């Protein structure tokens, strides 16, 4: 796949990429090209924004008509021997202006509706504690967590004088579930410190992601972004896909609102 293909081909390729309609071989090549090409990254993000704007603002039919007009104009320009340059440029600028208005409207809409609670709720998923079928008994804190009794988990944790890594993890999750982001951050951070000093790493990947969620809930977007970047830097991370789904643009808007 060449780096210097035309705008029309470029857009079609990126549309196929976003829709999941691209053959596997071409998909791999395009992913590599996007990773190495800042202009393509910007174009892909603009297309994603435009696509979301269309869904959010009910502009599907209007954009389809504009696309048809644009394609007709492009084909006419390619076949006419002596095109009316001024007329063609005018049409292109009119179409571009509409897209700019759509993007600006979408940007204002997204900025006004994006907040830490929305981003947290959209990306948080309750953690399911693995069940050890070989165990005859279930630890008290495990049973309390599995029954969603988060207040009791916290009470059990507080009274425990021999806390293990799992205790910190379940307590941190329970604090997060009861809207105490500060205590969740404190206990996730303690667990990370314990793991760094131990050969046995417990809930390491899980802690990375849920700590980022706790930072978002607390409104500390700078720390959340740093945590998510750590996850996205490792494609083998259990939460790589989830972290990648959180748009950098969304985090930027939250940063502006801090």
C-alpha cells in the first residue's frame, strides 16, 4: 500500500478501516501506515469525528448528498478537458465549509456534554473475581465482594491486621463502587508498591486500568492519561483494548475543564 495515494482513495480506505470491511492483509498494512503517518492519523481522527457527528446530529442524509455532489464534481473535473476552475473550487469550498460547521457543532456538543462521570460510566466495568473451583471455602472478603456488599468489604478490610495484595485490590474496587475515588487511588497505589517489591504480582494489569478509572472519577485527568498511556504502550496488556477505546480527544476536553 503506497503512502501517497489520492484523497479519494485515502478516504475510502479509512472508511473501510473504520467500518471493519478491509481485508486482513490490507488492514495490517494500513495500520502500519497510520502509525507512521501523522497526516493520516489526523485525517482518521477527523473522519471519526465527522462520523460521530453525523450520528449525533442526524445529518446522515445531508452528508450523503454532499458526498455524492463531491464525487460528481471530482469525476467531472477529471474528465472535462477545460474545466471551469472557479466553479469547481467554489463547490469544493462550499462542501468543505459544511463539514467544518458540522465538526465545530459536534465539537461544541461534545465539549458541553463530556464530563468525568460520563467518561467513567462509559468505560468502567465491574470486576468479576475469578472463582477457584478447587477451593472448599471462600475467603470472607471474597464472598462479600462477590455478593456486591462493598460496604462490608471495606469494613472487613479495615479490621484486617494482616492485609494481602488481594485485600487491597478488593478494597480499592469497593471504594470505587461506593464513589470514594480518593481511597480507591490510595489502595490501588499501595498494591502497586507491594507488587513492585514482590516476585508475585497480583492483579497488576487490573490495577493499572482501575487506577486510571479512579483518577478519571477523581478528576485527575493528567494522572489518568499517564496511566492509560502505560497500558497502551503494551499490546499484551489485559486492558490494552479497553484503554485504547478512550479517546485522547475526550481526555483533552476533560483536561480543559479541570
